[in-house]
C-alpha cells in the first residue's frame, strides 16, 4: 500500500504540473492510471511502477559536441542569460539539466536531485552507471547537475548540456548517459567547431553519434551544427571548411539530414567587409531561426509522443503480450502433463516392482483394507504426496520456460514484465486447463479498447489545439502556438555558404 501511495503522489505532482502546461495531457494521466490497473491485475507491472513514469513528460532537447564547440554560448544566447560558463577549454565536465523556475535567481543543484526525482529523465540513472562502471553509481554528483533559470523559453521544456566527448576519464559512463539522453530526447543538436577544420577532432562524436544514428527511426531529430563559422570569414576559401565537414559526415554514412552553419551574435570575430558581414549574418540568422523553430516545436511533438505511447502500450498488451502468455501457458501445460506422466508412471512401476519382488504387494493392500484409518492414511499419503509432487513439477516446468519468456519480453517495444505475469498465471490455485492469463477477462479487453479510444480522442484534441484544417478563425493565443514542423532536409551544399568577397571588387 505504501508503494502504491508513492506512485499516486508522483502522478498527482505530474497532474498539478500539466494543469498549467497542457490540460489535454492532464486527462491522459488518468488513462495511464487505468492502464496501470490492467497491468497490475495481470502481473505485467510491479505495484511500485507506472507506465506514466516510464516516459518523460517534459520535452527534452540535448546539446552535444566537443569542448569549446560553443554549446554553452549557444545556450546562453537562446535563454538570453549568462547561465552556462563558456571558454576555449573544458569548463564543466558534467551533464547539466536546465529547467524553468519562477525564482529569478538561478540555482545549481547536485546530481542526486535528478537521480531521485522521477519527473526528470535521469531518474535512477545511477543504477545504469553502476552497470557499466562499478563503483561509479555512488558518484552521481560527478556526472550530473541541475540548474534552474527564469527564462520564458524554458517553459514546458528541458535543455541538457553535455560535457563533451574529449575526456578519457569516465568515458564509458559518459557515453552510457549520452545514449540514455539521446534515446529520450525529442531533439538533439550536435555541435562541431569550425575553428578546428580537421574533422578528426570530432572523431568520437562522428563515430558514436552519426554512425549510430543514421539507421534510427527517429534520425530526423538530429541537427548537425557547424558553429563559430565566422572564424572562416577572412580565409581564402571558407566553403572548403564546410565541404570538409560534409565529407566527414558522408564517410560515416550520413548522406541526408540538416546541416547548419551559425555563430554567436555576441561572441563573434570582427568582419570588416560590410558585404561579407551581411552575407554571414543573413545565413546565420536564417539557420538560427530554423534551429530555434525546431526547439519551440518539441513541446508539440512530445505531446503526441506521450499519447502515442499510451495507445501503443494498450495495443501491445492485447496484440502481443496476451498471445505470448497464452502460448507460454500452452507450452507449460504440455510440459507439466508430460512430466506428470513420466514421473508418476516411473513411481508406479518402481512401487509395484518392489512389491512384487518382495511379495509384499498383497500384504500392503490388505493392510489398507484392514480399517478405515488405514484407508484414510493411505489416501492422504497418495493424494497429498501426489499433489505436492505435481505442484513441484508445475514449478519446474514453468522455470524451464524462463529463457523463452525473457526472449519474448526483450522483443517487446514497451517495458512490460512478461516473466512476472507468467508466474502469476501459473500459481498453484490456477487450473492447468485454463487458457487465459491471470487477469485477462472480457472487462479487461473492454478497458483496453476504451483506453485506445481515449488516446484517439486526445490526438483529436491536440489537432484542434495545434492545427486548423477547417480554415475557421482561431484565437490569437492559439494561433501563436501553431508552428509548422520543419522537416529534415538534404545537407545544404557548400555553395549556400557566403562566398568570399574579392577585395579588388
């Protein structure tokens, strides 16, 4: 009961947040509660868990790259406040999670604030770190920190600034956190440094991010940004810098995706030629506008992902989980019957054989028929011992299926405990002849159908909020929220970069 109260409190905190941020998703929390109840009855979910806490409800934007690639300066410019320290050398070797606060004074909190709070994407990440680097899980503060900022642009979203890929120390744990962060993010900005035109400086990033993301279903969420491009303004051939990075990306398999070229408006080099400066500023402003547009769009995308997760989980339970449990029960039944036949048959043969060889079979039977007490003792021994042995064989047969069940569980796209559900379906009081998993009834099927219908209704509500297909007049406040999704484009050719100006012109 205490564990259930913890889950209820977490969901209540989430509902309080969504009441102000997104009322549509507020209703979705109740649907997640209904889905949890189905999973609890079937044994698919522990009482200390909720499907609602398995996904981040805040839109996440991850910012990756090497040290001195301009990530911190980009964040400071975006938030219009000097929150992150910046410099040419490594100034921070931890992941920084940045979220909104009403307090105008920024605050920095230790990593444990993230590891212990289920509302953030790094909840219990210390366990993940411990798996890849023994002993490092207790040093969570060395990997993570939380910063608050009173910037309107942070409302409804979370930024994550990475420490870079240059440090050899803690590399394994850092890459594990990076993978976790990338998987959860709605948008990933990968920064390159134009001041170091040799792509080899970004070898780790290219290998770990580009090569591993080109085959992802969500590869469109990666934006590749060549930062500090203003440093090439006075070179003879700045286009070659862009071309070198494009070739490097191509060598790692990336032939499509958006490639941006920007520099900081507040920390740029002096470009004396007015015409060249105007070209660079125009390209910078155009690309920054697109990047910022995608960053503002993540709130909309996250809302659809959450509703999609609700529907997907409900469908997975009915379409894949239940059939897998039914197949497991059928296999289990066959193994139990086979083991019962072999074991009890062998026992019968041994007992009868021993009795005949000793000539005592008749005397045993005579003793049983001698009195009612003897008959009762015999019956109790046979039935009780036989039933206990049958239960032991049921348990053994269930254990022989554990490997198959784990394989089925790992293949599921949602986090469901198929092994626990099967154990609940094979408890001693469950009939061997039952074909239905524990908790699976008509009412359960109707509840899942209702949850799927609710998810479709939530999508319609989101569509009504963010689109206007009928062309009717919408409120200005709603219209301001509607922004088109910027599709991933083919890498911009080098010719789009401002060409150098011939000083003799």
